[in-house]
């Protein structure tokens, strides 16, 4: 009797880029990611990773959000993100981080060559009002990511830092 192939879930071809202020809680980030994915009718199960600028990769809220979502956290230097063309650059983000985009640029950088922006930058609306502390954008990978052009550094918390290769 031939084997019946196992039912497969959605392909994990999405990357969520996240920009966050210091001290943003994981719950705010996961709520934002969940809301953005639901609004776009994209399954959470298709998310492979969260991606951000390296200066935010050590933030406890970002690390905890990645753990809660069951995905890795990727981090990129500002120079790498600044080289990624995005539809919504920001002078304020440039002044704060050294790149005109974190969420969109990190999502596209992590999606790899041929990746496309599935959801442009969205801002969190914190419970109880106040200033938004996080943004996210979603990119879809075109093909399996080829890390040969970037270095990856693993830490015990599964943060990957991508550096420019000379």
C-alpha cells in the first residue's frame, strides 16, 4: 500500500520586520504582529522570523516576542538596512537608528533576493493610548534564503546578526 503524504501546513515564507522603541513589551509586539497578519489574512504559521536593526536585537521585549511566536530573531546593521529601498522611509527613524527604515527594510533584507513587501509598515496602537512604540512590516520570501552573502552570528538566545560582506 502506498504511503499517504502527510498534510502540510502553510509554507513558512513570511518575515516580519519590527521597529521598536527601547522597553517595548513583548505583548505589545505580539499583539501588533497578530493584528497585522490577521488584517492581511496571512497565517501566523507562515512566519519564519522577526527581523530588526541590530541595536534593538538585545531588547528583552523583542527577544521575548520572537520566543512567544516560536521564531528566530534576525538583526541587521543600519548600513545594511539603509541600502534596502523601501516605500516609507522616515527622517525620524534615520535620526534614531542610522537607517531611514527598520521594519520594512529588515523584513525585505530577511526575505532575501526577490522578496516582496506583503504588508507595508504598520504602527502599534498601545492599549490605553499614548505614543506608538512599535512598527512592523511583512515581507514574503521569493526563494529559500541564501546566506552566502551575509555572516550570521548565533547567540544563546537565537539572535542572528547579518553583517555586510566586503
